[in-house]
C-alpha cells in the first residue's frame, strides 16, 4: 500500500511539509506506523500548484528518503496546495509512470489501496474508459485506471458522483469475476481549488485516513508550538497517518465518507458506490 | 527508431558480440550510421538463452554506452542465441517495461520502427488482443502491443502467419483512422531454436536490415581475421546495420520479406500482411 | 566534454531558458553543434537561485532530453540567476555526485574540458586541497577537484586570483608528471551576485565560449523577436555555444580571458595561470 | 548498516542463494531481523566468480527487492563463489560506485559497519593509501577507503595481516582525532579461492556474524530438507544473519576473530589490530 498527504492553505515551503514534521511523509517512507507495510520505498511523487493552473509533478522511482532532488526542490518550492505520495507497490513495476499523483490538465489524483485481482478485471475496466482519454494512460497501475474511469464518468463536473460511479463499476466488475472485496481505497483528488478525499472499501475496513483540526484552536492550545504559526486559519491537511503526536490535532475520517475541503471549510458526506445499472 | 541484432550459432561471450565489433551495437547507441537517429540512448535490452528454456532479459533505461552492469554481465554470460536492442523512443516513456526485447515464456520479440499515430489506434489494437494475454502487458509501447497481437494470432504455432495477420490488422485499423502508412518495421522473434526476422513497411521503404553471409567462406577469404575463428559454420547474425566493414560479410534483407534462421539454414520468403477479412 | 550556460538578469522561467531556444541546452544534449562530442548524454545539472542565498541544484544521470522531472521543475521555477550543464563524461562514472554544477554554500561551479591524465595527478592535486574542505568532496571528477582547489585558494575572496592559482598548480603538477597540456577549460562560477567565466587551455586552443550582446540593441534591431521582450536590459548569457542563429546576438569570449558579469556590466580581463612558486 | 553473505562450495544458481531461503538476503533488504536498521534499501551488489579469474560484479542503487535485472541475472548465473551485499547508507551518497562488493583484480571486499567520524579522518586515511592505487578509488565510502588501505598493506600477500594493519591505522588515526570507538566491522574478502571474514569493533560489541555448520551432518539430521541436497560437503556460508531457522545450521563467529574458509576447511583465529608503530 502507500501513504499520502493533501495540503491546502497558506503557501508553505515543501520542505516544511515533507521533511520537518516528526512523523513526516519522508520518515514514513522508511518507518510507517499505520501502513499495511512499514516500508514505502517503491517510488514517490509530489504535485504542487505554482505559477500555472496545471500543477507541477515530480515523481521518482527512488525511495523518498534517498532522493536528493526531492530535497532540493522541496527547499525551493512554495505552494498553497500540495499532494504527496509514497508508494509500496502491490505488484506493478516501479517506474515513474506508476508513481502518484497522476495528473490530467489541472487535476491530480492519488490512491492508497488496490483494486483486488486487477489482472482479472483490468481489461473490462479499461474498456469502460472514454476512448478519447484511453491513449493518455502511461503506466500500468490499478490506481491510474481508476483515475481514468473517474475522469470518464465526469470527475471534472462532479467528483463525488464520478468516483461513486467508478467504484460502483469496479465493484460490479470484480464481483462478476468472483472477487469478494473488489476495492480498498483512500483517494484524494483536486482541481487546484477544492480537494476531495474518499475513504472506502468493499469490506468496510478501510485504510486509515485523518484530517487536521482547526488550526486556530490548536494555536491557542499550544502557544509554544512553532509549526502552527505562520499557517493561515484555513490551512487543512488530509493524511494517511498523523504527521506528529500533537494531541487533538488530528481526527479520523469516518468509513465510507467523502471529505470536501474548500478553503477553511470542510464537509463530510456519506459515500456510496453507484452501481452501473443505477447509473444508466 | 532503434537498432538491434539477433545472433545464433556457437556459444559466444556477449562482450564479443556487443562491444568488440568495430561498429558494435554499443557503438551504435551513440553513433549509429544508418539509423533514423544517430543516438539510440533511450534504454536498451539483451535477451539471452542460457540454463533454461526461458531466456534471461536484462533491460535498462540508461544509455547502453554507460551501463556498467551490461558490461559486467556481457563479460560473464555465454549464449548461443542472443537478442540485443538499443532504443530511440518515438514518444513513449523511457522505462524498463518499454525496453526491448519483450518476453513471454520462451519467446522474445524486438522491433525497430513504429505504428504511426499510435494514440489513434491503440485502443482498437488492444481490444483485439486475447483477453487472457492482455493483463500481461506491462509497458506502453506500440512494439509491445504489436507483440501481443502476434501472440494472440498464434505466434507460437506459425510465426510468419501470425505476424502477417497482426500487420494486416494494424494496417486496416490505421487506415480506418486515416493513417496513410500505418506501420514501419523490422522485427525479430525467436522461440530459442528458430529466429524469424521481418522487414516491411506500409510505404515500401523499410528500415535497413542485413544478415551475415556464410562464415566458412568468409574465413577462407580472410584467413587473418580473428573474429571469424571460434565461430561455428552455422553462426548467423541478423542486424539493423552491419557490425563492421568486412567486404562481403553482410547482405541486405530484401523489402517485404521474412527471413527464417534455423541452425545454419536461412530462408527468405515474401511477406504480405493478411487483411483481417481474409483472415476470418 | 560538456556544454553549459550561465544566465543572469530578470527572473526567467527555466523552461524558457533550457527548452525554448532553437539550439537550447536540451537540444544540445543530443545534437551539439560545436562540442567535442555531439552527444552530451551522461547526466546534467541545473543550479538556480531562488528563496535562499544557497541555490537549489537539480542533477540527474539521465540524458537531459529524457528527464521529465527537469521539464516539470523548469516549467515551475523562476530565477534571475541560473547555471545549467550537460555532461559528456571523459571517463569518471555517470553518477549524480559527478554532475555539474557543484555547490558549496552560495557558490556554484561548472566546467567544460578536462584535467589531462587525471589519474596521474589526482593525488597530488587532492593533497593541496584545504583539509577542512577535503571531506566534502563527494564525486570523483577532475572538475570537482578543480573547484575545491579554487576554494582552497580563496575563491570566495578573489575568484580570478583563486582560479589562476588553481590552474597554475594543475599545470605545474601535470608537467611534473610529463603531461604536455595539463588543462583544457571553460569554467563558470558565481556567488549568486556576480558570475565569472574563464576560457583557457594549456595548449591555447580552448573550447568555445560566447556571451550575449546588449539586449536593448538587439531589441531595436529585431522588433519582432518575442524572446527579447520581457528580458531586462541587464540580462546576460554566457554559453558554450550560441542558443540560436540571431545575427549579432553572440560574441566569442577571447582565449585566455576571464569574463566578469555583474548586473548589466561585463568586463573581460586577461587570464594567466599563476605558478605555485610565484604564489608562495 | 548493511547485511551480506559470502558463499563458497558447489556451483549454485544465484537465485537459490539470494531469493529462495526463508530469510534470504533479498528478504532482509526490506525486513532485516538483526541489522542495525530493518531496511537495507540503499543499493546492493553481487560479485560472482564465473568464466574468468576476475569476478563479475552487478551493483545497483535500487532496493534489492525491486531490481528485476538482479532477478534475471540470478536465475541464469551459476557460481561456486558468491559475495552479496545490501546497503543501508550511513551518509555517503547512494550511487553505484558506493555499492559493495568492491573489486580490484580478482579480489572482492565487502563491509558492514562504519569508520566513525569518517569526515574527520578521511584525508589522513587516504594519504596512507599507496599512490599507485589511489586513483582507482571511484566512490566516497569509508568501506572503499578501508579496502584500499588493506590493499596498500599487502592484502594480496597476507590478508589477515593487511587487515590488522589497516584496522590498526584506522584506530590510531581515529583516536588521534578524538574518536572513542573508531571502527565497527564485519568484513569479507576473497581472491576467488579463499574467503577471509573478520568480526571486530573498537568497542568490542560487533555486528552479528554467523557461519554455516557442516552440511553433511545437517543432511543426516534433516533428511527431508531439500535445500541441503545438491550442495557439496565443502559448501560454506558466512552471513550477517542466518538465512533461515534450521536448528543447528548456524554458529556465531566470535568477537575479534578472523574466519578463514578454504574449500571445506574453516579456521577461526584471533584478530588483533596492529598499531602503525608496531607495523613499522
């Protein structure tokens, strides 16, 4: 599996986000506490919004803990919206095109989990992808196919609905092939303005997911904690596992929900896959 | 485009094959004389038959001229059947899974050329691949899709017929999408016993392809030429461009033909793509 | 050998500098016109001054033409002072720590050329490096040893004098070991404010080096040329070979000189190595 | 730190050695049980004696668990003498030239542990290296400098004496710079015929080291254990940690000893560093 974080708020130096926290994502790449694997050494990626509406992405097959270019980039780049992901492959090759986040236009997508028995269902899933979009797939992961399914179902217009249809299709296809629990997922996607994060699994036991609590409250509670200063009140983090032990700083995202972050506003709504028949 | 060689004959040290000739494949990686590009620096691969019926493959995204592991392996490995390929990408990512030769079971496949406007036809071509085989595709090249098409059409049973059907399908699909000259190719494939090499292009102006001439005649003609000794009489090479300037050592493979090499025997037959309708 | 460029002036998107010119450095990585080698595919590096006095460096062993992360970084990063280098190794391994520019504190250093018979003189040169600095050497190139020699001789205080002493020591050491022409070089170094560029070789036939001419004059001369607009009048480029064919835009840096660029001011002074004895 | 194994005996397929054991070296690269770090993901290397007296080496900066070329090579190569090493860097860059085993001529060398405060002592250690050998150093690790010290002190003539002098010099140099415990080591070296393995540390608490016990006894004891068949009686393994849980199969190498393996014969002798003065 993998670990990821989605940041939005006041422009932050990527280094402060990826390296400085006690249990930072780079630390997690070698010593994850809550991941299905302790080592997430099969590549990593960062997507950050800067000068353009299209975000930059930096992806590498090296373990994040070793990558000097990641550290250099991180010390120079500032961004108010960052996606970062460390990978523990579930079988597909360790190559740049299989690293998250995936990008199309101004959209980013990253996934922790898997489509089970992907080799059984891959062809049927790929057939469902919009033929216009299909040739843009570059890698061989389940996660990228999942992204392109969501794009085909209208991610840009209504992300929760598109993801619900994509998951519904994946579950229906998996079950048709005899897969008991076709999907396990925490997913984050953004258009650069809003972030949507999903926690769901067919078996109802999803990978861990947390969001940060109100920064201003934390700041009052911990007046001596430097990391909290300099961040605007609307700063929000969604993470696979907490970046530190600050009591009260993190709250679990409930099972089968979609969390929407727009500025300082956070909404949690139920997430229910939409079966293909219902969609038609 | 790319450059390749297919060797069969007495067991040879890979180093003698890949590094020692005057215009060796490693030299060609930086300074190809006859290629569409002089630089073939977008990865390379070697397949060699050793202890098993399944050949080993060593593929890397580094330029061949820099790869120290290739040199080490080459100085240690002996093989009587070797495929080697240097890549000049026509657009798909430089990643190990896009390097030739491709392998399935005991079969190897490598390709110089391209399927034109591949993004237009990729989906239709992929749909034609046997659903059992489809999930094994790991990379994103036209060449690997071409291999899986040929496998789907019975490569293992009758290689020339399977390749003829694959090319027929590629041409028919390309033309349906308005592509004037859908394919440009020299292809080599082997099961470890026989090698089949194809030279063909929709426009009738195919990439260069040569085969070595009879070793025993050359040996008489050039008694002082050390490379020719130690090679058995049935040794044969098929190459994108000659490995040296020895007069009489190389003969061009004609346009639109399939060359079959089994032991010391070489046959050249016409190659005509088989349109899908005719195939049905 | 290698190719490089040193930019100073109004903040520029790295993409405009590295990719957009007709004969850009990325183009030169595959097809250099004036280099000792046409292919400079043995890694590359970029140093850029951004948020800190210490510049960022991004270095990779991949050919520049293939590196997707370089393209991503280049499309996002703006800088008013950029060093970029593409490498054609003269023997030392292709590894990140051998890629230019080298950095120490706020200083950058890059080199095209070589210290001849480096294996003969390496130990003597290394012994001359300040013992405090010595352990910071990470790679195995002649160019990095040259940098540390210059640092040891006071690069930070007086760059032309320090480089003159370093070259003097290299020539004296080489000759003592029977090397006829110990050094061939174009070198650029900067502290983030001023750039010094050197063109010199023991044999008096140095690698090519050019600087841009006055931007405002060019702008009047070519009112329709978009690249010239948006650049401030004090913008200056020093390059191994011109980035395009604009008549009058480039002037050769003379043999055995040191070019100093500070803001829009450019000075050319004679460069004479200082023999160690004279230095003592 | 790192993990390693040294094999000698009947020719074995590298795959059987590196992948098949329950706690194989490749397993240890992700989940070491006894290492200072559980993850040894900073590159790896294999040295094997094949067709020449000079062994082949295959080294890579990828984690061993991900490297497909290592798996391919391992399934094809047979050797009666193999060194393999997985690296957990103590600070020097992750680059091929820093991966073990190091090679010079027919000699291999690998090291688990470190020279403490290497930056303080590096220059003094390097000065002690034979000037003829010095330019061959390619990487930047303490382990390679240690190898070249041992070579300078006559490794080829008398390995235990040369290593004793090297360690004596390292300890004397470290202490002169105020380092309390200058060295921590398990080292293996071979000329292709004999293997010498050392376990020593200045503090007398050395990293774990084990050797296999008599294969023929084990075979009688475990008649149903397939791995033991096919191995000749003189097969011996020296390893950082046992490759499996077979009771009685592994015996700890004592502190401060040198283990010599020549054919089926194993000798353990005390190892005492030789201070430079005594050496003079």
